[in-house]
C-alpha cells in the first residue's frame, strides 16, 4: 500500500483537527455507547435531577444549550470528518479508516491521543459512522421547534447516520402534543430511552420520580404512536423487601399497557452519596438477596404480556447459571417475547436452583465499600 511518508502532505489537516472541538457529556445507555455511536451534547445535565437513587447529575445545574451552539458542534464534527478522510486519501488509504491512518495522524500530533473529540469521531467513523446518541438526560425537554431544527441539521450534515437516539422522561413525553412528537420523529430522532424504574405509584413517590404510572403509560403510548423505537428501563429491587411484589406487578402492568420495543433490566445499585443509599444504610430500605431478586423478576416476567424484547444488557444482571457463567444473555437485543418468555422463566428457575453464594450480592458489595 502506498503510504505518504512526507508528513507535510497532511500536517495542515492534523493541525486543523487539533483546533476543532464539540461538547460531549458522560452518560449514555450501554446499547448506544462504545465506539460505534457518536455522542453529542444537546442539553446539559438533568432538568429534573431529584430522583433519590441517582447520583449522575447531582451538583450540576441543568443547561439549555442554544440551537446555534449545537449546530456549531455538529459542523465541527463534519469538519473533523472531512480532515480525517482527506488524511486517509493522502496516506494512500482511499478514504478508509484504519490503524495506519490513525498512526499517521498521531505521528504529527501525539497529543491527539488524549483528545476525546478526535478519538470519538475517529472511532465512530472506523465503525461505520452509523449511529449517534444525543445527551444528556432529557433532550426532549428542548422546545419542539428547536429540537426539530437541530435534528434536521444533524441529518443533513452527517448523512451517514442511520439511527439517532436520546434519553427522555415519561413525563416529558406525556406533556408533548402528538403532532410535536411526530415532527421530532420525522426530523430524525429514531429511538428514545426512558427510565421507567417502576410502575408502582407508591414507590414512584418515595423515589421522587416526578411522574405517575398513568403518565408513564400516556407518555409511552404517545412515543409508540409517533413511531419511535422505545426502550423502557426498570429497576429490580427498587421497592426492596418491603414492596417487591407491588413493584413487580405494577411494573408489568405499565409495560403491558405501553408494549415498548425494548424492556431493559437495571437492578438497583445503591450509589454512595444518594438519598437511597442512606436509606439502605439506616435500615429504612432493605435490599433483597440474589434469590429474592430473582423471585421478584419471576413475578414481573410471568405478568408480562408484551411483544417486546426483554434485555439484561448490563453487568449488574449478574446472576449465575449452574456452570458458573452468566444466567442471562447480555445481548442488546435480548429475548423476544412472547416466544422466549418460557425460556426466560426457565433461566430464572435455574438461577433459583444455584446456591445464593454463587451470585453477586449487592449487600456484600456495599459492606466492602465497592459502591
């Protein structure tokens, strides 16, 4: 392969890359992360930020970013893409992205190795430049007309995108008019990720989620009707030993009413510095054992009547099977319901047959100071 050993041929391109930047947040769903998705910060932090279990944005005020700033960030990504592609051509790689192109760039400016904007764009291109995730906690809080403008500019400027996704809240979806959601969907937002956590109204009040189960249903139905792919996240053990049954049954009730495309399990992990962590420490909330969590999961799954994919795509779904491996697949696509519902229930029975010492116990992690 021909390789341009004369760095002067592309030195200016590398210098231009070093001058470019755009806003990037910290958090994203596992299914939208890794190197394959471009991360773009549309709003800053969380406009609600009152949930007792969440530490992600505590101490950081919500910021509503101007449309002009967001569009400028998108333009910066486009400019960086063009510079990288040009370097690929000049180094004889015909626009392809590979280690040779990366090394050529780093040979000119080794500090770009520590430049997150550059590394994220390069990796995104390397994996095809197909998906983007819009941060932070609730992009749908943007004024609908402004959000449409941002999405249209994104799709026009980064035409290789085949999927654009974002977090939002059930409450926000419920507050949006159907025509507003339809316009946002048409402008290019494909999938929304919603932290349902629980469908039980008592627990929703306790954790200060700021939404009712009826609003969760309304918001979910509106998202589905607008044509979004909908991922709903629920949190096993959020009710503790005190409210596990109502948590399981009412969560299934809400999910049945919505019938989202994805249902994703995120078992409760009390995080140090949160109000919920203090409740556990002080004995006001009693964390369930691994088998008790599986029993709660069994009730929830038995009550599910959906055509969703049920996913355990997070490392805290850490129950083990009889061979000592993971009980559930952690595939982002999960298990197809209702076809694979009997299989999932069979896995739960297998997990219950394994001695509890073989499963990760959240209480043990808390005692060791690991959380």
